[in-house]
C-alpha cells in the first residue's frame, strides 16, 4: 500500500457533535478552486491569495481515533468475503478476544497518547516511521509517477521550451507558497458563497484558531497543507535501519540530470527573485548541448538500491570527499531529468516515468520533473514525506501556469549569458569499491524492472450513436462511478482467477490536521455476490435482479468511502495499535499473527484513482509479487486503466477481463440480459 498515488480524494469535515461526509475526486477540487484572488502579472508569483496559505491550519479538526468496537466490526466485515466459514470463525474469535483484552488497553493508551499530542494526528509519526524504516528500494515499491498532458499549443512541447517554462512555473509556485500567497487548499461545496473575494476578505480577519469554523459556516472545507513544505529543497537520506528526511530551504539551485551527469545552477538569485527565464533557458540549452559523454558510473543508480546498501555506500561517498557535492544534490529545489529519448506510446511513457533505466534519476528527491526529448513530461515522487494530494496541487498549478502564462516561447532567444560559468557539472571522487557499488546497483535495478509488465485499457460503450461508458451514464442510473469501477476489478479478477482477494483503495484524510490516508476495502460480500452472478451464473438472474445487485454494491461502497473519509476505517487504527505494542516491546496479540490478518494486508489488487486536467496518465507497481497495481480514471464517457504486474500475474488477460466486466455491466444497465 505504500506506493499508492492516493488520489481517491475523500474529504470529511467534522464539527463538534456533527460529522458531515464529503467525497470528491481531484478533478472536482481543481474545478471548484479559484486559482487566485485576482490575476497577478507579477513574474515572481503564480497569484496573490487574499487568504494566507496556512490561515486554516491551526483550526483544522483533529483526526479522530475510531471506537475499538467499530474497528473490529469493520475488520470482520472486510474479512468475510476473503475467508471460508472455518477460517472466518477462527478470525472472529481472535478479533473478539483482542477487543475484550489486549486491544482494549492498547486503544486506551493510543487515545491517551493522542490527547497529549494535539498538534498532530495519531497516525502521523507511525506512518512516517513505516515509510522511513522500509529497507526495500524506493523504485517500484514506493515512488509513483503522474505524467502531464501535452501543452495544447503543440510548438510549446519542444523539450527546451517546455522544460524552461515548467522550471519557471515550479519556482513561482515555491515562491508563492513560501510567501504565504498560495491559495489555501479548500473544498468549496457552495463556491458562489465561499469562493469569492468578499468572503475571503472577511475570513482573513478571523483568527487562525477559529478560521476553519468560519469556512464551515459557508460549506467550505479547508484541507491540511502541512506536507507542502517538503515539496522543495527536500531529499530522503539513506541511513542504516531508518532513513531521514532532509530539508534546506536556503538552497537556490536546481539539480539537472542528463546522461547520468548532474548539473546545478541557481534559479533564484541572491535577492530571492526568479532568475530571468531567458537565462534559465540559456543554462538548460548549455546542459543539453554539453558534449560530456554519458556518465560511466551514474550515481543515481545508487538511489535505487536497498536502503541499507545505499546507506553504506553513501557513507563511503562522504568518506571519499564528496560531502559538498552530495549537499548540493540534497538541498536542490528539485530535480529536472532531461532524457535523450522520445516516447513511443503510453506504455513506453509508463515505464520511463515510473523507473526509466536508472541512470538519469535521483529517486530520493521529494519530486523530479522528467522531460523526454519529445517534450513528454511527468512527475516521479518519493512517497515518505507526503501523499499525492500535495503533489497533484503542484502539478495542476504548474501545468496551468506553464501553458497559460509561458515565460518563454518557441521563438524566444536564450539570454546572452556565460552559462559555462553559471552551470556547474558535479564531479564525484569514486574509488573501485564505489564503482563496483554502482555496477551492482545497475544489475539489481535491471533485474527488478525487467520483471514489470504494464498495459492500459480504455473502455467506451457505444450505444446507438452515443458513447455511454463513463460516469455520466452511471450517475443517471444513480450508481457510484467509483463503486462500479471497483466492482469491475472484482469481476475481472474472479473471471481470470476464480477468487476474491484482498483489495486496497486509498482515501485521503487531508480534511484533518496531519491526516494521511485511510483504506477503503472494495472487496465486500456485496461485490462478491454480484461478481459471482455476472461471471459464474450468467443467465440465472433477471436484469432487474442484476441491477439491484449493482445498486447494493454502489450503496455499500459509498458507505465505506464515507467511513474512510471520516477516518473511520479499520486499517490505520489496527496499524497504530500494533505499532504501539511493538514500540513497548510487547508481544503481539494472536490477531496480528492470524494468517487472515496477513492475507488482508497482502493487497493483490492495489488501486488508486486519478482524474485531473493536468494529468494524462498515472501509475505505480504492484505492492506484492503476485498482485496488480491498478491506476484508473473515470471520465464522463469512458473509463481508463493503467495496470502493472509481475510474472506471477497476466496483466493483459486481467484488462481483457475487466473490459468484459464493464461491457456486461453497461449492457445490463441498458436493459439487456447476460447470455
């Protein structure tokens, strides 16, 4: 679950004595947000918000700890479709024993600890610890990617032009954020009232300790922005047993990689201003025309290694006198990867942006913008510091600004400056042991990525002369689009493998202070019954009965979504109690030793949805060797999936089965019986 995009954006707003669930996709957030209080021609900032960026942070509601009895009830409900009667009976006994014994004490201690740490959430520290203690490579196991849509103006997709504009927009975003001028992240249910200059001028004078309540009064719901400060000048540093997050906001330089070589130059001047875009363009052109051969021992490969192995090699790099250059890498605003290869198709894009060949990446940077020779661009981000919500906001803003307000154009001439003096190519001292370390890292990298297969699918249902294969048709039938997509995955897996398996869907809890994510468990007794009817019993049920089953699945999935959005799932609560027991050196209860607990956390179907005007494609690797990594988007008239697998699963057949399932569902909705 660690490498999910977490774009299933489910927000929950909580007022004392009143819980009000909301659910939206990232598209809704983008569409309902006013990007600026008024258009600004200031080259330094994207916009100048009337309301300070962090105005709502102090008054955000706290992430609630669920009641123990509710957690156990939800846990058992999620286990029911995965177990036979005997297995479920055993799991139920263990769960009840935990609820009435050790679990009661752990829950009590967790609540007490939470009350003593009101500045944060009960899940924040354990979640950071989980990520940073993981020893697996961040490549495939954690880092996802999101590719940008092309610039609508074709000529602006030139690699140099687009890279310059994106770098300038990224720096403008950073400056806007740090100046407190970035629009706060707010979900507006009634934008006619809340997303107006009048309301913003009023709410800015409400004290930060009360401002959330003022927004709540007009159906506006501010979201947690505590992760944003780690977007820039941040790097994950490998350490033995547990990594560290490093941030140095004093850094003014950009890290650029090309051919495995690393370069730095300032994109912010000594006065804190954006370096002239024509100068940035000149410096990037200098790097792109640098005749230096591709690096013989590209150090970026080391960031793809096992974390303990990489930690040991980093210590050797420091001992060899590379501390100053490593410091420049770590403190850079972000990394721009200029690839010398053009993308052939969306599968090529997915492989290149998710992992590439390992030589032209620094996977530990908080995020990297990857720019192919053809101008195809994407973000690959390290996941420990934050979730996809912050990265998607950044991506949306950069895409909007770089396409609507480009600071250079195809006819622009780079500035006549001495780029040879401004740009520094980083050189490292490597001994034989370090060179061997890079060689070994390359072997390990290729052994890992060579096992990954990615395929994609678009489902469009042609009915008469209309396309009816997306959310518009489903909403007309009063069905949740996300519920139907998840049901199609359940049907597809059942059709292919004859099983119902552990399934994970990520849900953001950013409506709460220091919220991270909660898990929606889409495999339910309702989806199991419905999938069996469609796949294993075609013709046995009437159209009306099948539509009734679809409706049941939709309603129950909606309930699970609302619960997860309100931080009322079971996964994070059980995880936090397990973490507490481990931190005390306490023996784990049999609940955690139960094979059923291991199985439900062995997420064979790991899913995450992403829909944004800035994003063309998103993806991640499976979280288990015998799983699928399912990225999907639900559009007005079609549904798209970008799915990955390792050799134990056949991703091509899976997508065929999902397509067949969607076709059956939409046929039934049109009144046609299954045959």
